[in-house]
């Protein structure tokens, strides 16, 4: 399930205004991850109907440009709107909130009813280059 993580337009705007204009950063902190039922883009992320976001925490960057999740994260299909998972979105709240980052899988992952999609500790890496 390798993926490339990208910033949404919301986060890009907040960061460029912070760095170049000294505008306060107000976009929030990523504390939840959700699964996507369609490939995400800078302006649109479609969450899986019937799924719930899971809490996520990241360790500190040791290389100066990357962090990984500190706990295992599991999504169990208990009646999702689809069995095709295209990627993940990283959100500021358990519901509503703002998506700041997203990652599309290299290929669609099928998770049938009763099956789970799990990310182990350090299984999610967010990096900047």
C-alpha cells in the first residue's frame, strides 16, 4: 500500500502565508485519519461512507523531514458504502474538521465486509523534501 502524501490546498495556503506573510497558522493539527472511497486531490477528499475516523499521533521528526505514527490504526469494514479503499485523509477532528493531508494508495485496496485495514506502528510516514 505505498502511497505519496500531499498537502491539501488549505494547508498549502496556510503555510505559504505563514512563511511569506507572517500570517498566523490557523489550519489546526492533524489528530485523525480517515479512509477514502475515491482518489484524493488537493481540493477534494471523499471519505468512505459508513466508516469512522481513527485517532492518530505522530512521533517527533528524527531526520528533520519525516514523522511516523506512534500507534497501530485499524479500520474494520462493518457496512461501508464500498469495499474499495483508495487512500487516506488526515483531519483536524473526529468529524467535520479540515483535511490537511491526503495519500492515495498505489493501487486500490479491497476490504470486504468483516475484514480490516490496519496500519502498524510506524506504518504511516509523513515526509517533506
